């Protein structure tokens, strides 16, 4: 799991505000520690993911293609963050 956070007090994935989680060949969006419940498809080890803030909106991209725009506004630009489990 990797994404953007406004600050990490612990190494828990629950502290990542906006993240992509890749597991079992599929990927999901997590926001504020919870999945949105949507399976966005499959991925390969060569795929790249990006979570970015553009004009106040959090956008999720796979290989440069937008696959989701969050309905949750970021409180401020955050550093990159990751959690491994």
C-alpha cells in the first residue's frame, strides 16, 4: 500500500489518507484506512501507480491513465507514505 498522508504517527496503513493497495493480482483504493469496496482490476509487476493532488482533487492513476478521482478533499498536500503488511 502506498499513497499520500498528512502525517504518520504509526506504521499502520490506517494512517495513509489516500492509497492504492495491490494484492492478489488486483488493486483497490483506500482512503483514511478504509477500502471503497471497488476492485479496480488486475495489475502486473511492471505497472506503475500514482496518487496525486491536482487543483485540490486527489487523483489515482495506473500507467498514467486516470482510474479514479476521490470525492474526499485533501486537508493539505501530504508526503508520500507507505505501509507493508
